[in-house]
C-alpha cells in the first residue's frame, strides 16, 4: 500500500519536478529510528522493529527518510511556520494519536530509544479502556479521537455537529474532552516549558473552535504562574 501511494504521487509529478526529486519522506504514527528507517513500534500500523526504510530503498532510486508524524510536523514548522524562535518550540498532535515533539537548540528531542513525546501511552486511567498497544488506560484512550467516537458511537465530525446543535450527550463528552486536554496542555507547559506550543491534529481539523477552547482552558489553569 505504501509503495502504491508513493508511485501514484510520482506519476503525478512533471518531468521537471522529477529531475529535482532527491528523496522520499514518509511520516507515520509511532516511534521511528529516523537514522535507520526502522519503525520501532506503531500500534496503529501493527509494526514492530520493521525495516521499512530498507524495504522501500529496494523499490525506489531515492533516499528514503521516515519519521513520526509529530516530529515531521515539528521539522516542517521550523521552515514554513510563523514561529518566534525556530530553535525552541513544541508541537502537540491531537488526533487518534496523542504525541508531542520538541525542538531544543534547533534539534528535535529524540530520547535514547526514540520514544520521546509518546505521551499517548502514558497511563492516565489505571484499569481503564484497552489501548491498541495492548495496555490499559493510556492517555489516548481518554483524550484521543477514537475515545470520543467509541463513547458516542459516531464519527468525531458528527459529534462536533451534535455539540454545535446542542445535543446534550455530545456537549457532555466533548466538554469533558476539552477540560482533559486543557489540563494536559497545562501540565506539558509546566513540565517542558516550551518557548512556543503549536497544536495540530485531526481533531483540530474537524473542530474549528477546539483550538480557542483548549487555549482558554489551559491558560485558566496556568493563571499568572508563567
């Protein structure tokens, strides 16, 4: 499937653009050794220590670069984002996956085992819902997109419509979601003290008001401390 996707993109490129093509970048949820192209763990894609980079290099005459979705977004922000200090900031992804990536002194923080920022698998509710990683109570089972869809038994975009139309169940679930995310954003700011925090992810894409709600909620929790 990945190779088919790459081929479809290449076919759409002009001959002039192909002459300037120097590499192929792939982003995916989970932890990745970006130096070797090995997907260390991606519970969503059911990959564990999978040498995706080497396999793709056999099929394409280009350099293959693989990284996590959130770290790729952080790198992109450095070059095209409107950031006060491009050497010091953080990105938080709010979607099916909950994760962060921090730029420190102009470099992405990785951690010894490349799992820096995998906060979606921090235990937030002991003995809580079963996560796709096999553990229970991971943060993304509490504030992830899938957690909302499972509780309301409808797509996230439909839950947002219900919220806007005054559906009491949707208002209750999404209201709790905003409160929980705001608390975690405040915690992240206290712990990591990023120069700037950028929020991205599919939940924000489907809910225009979510950004402002989370910002106001987390700022109330932080107060005058910062």
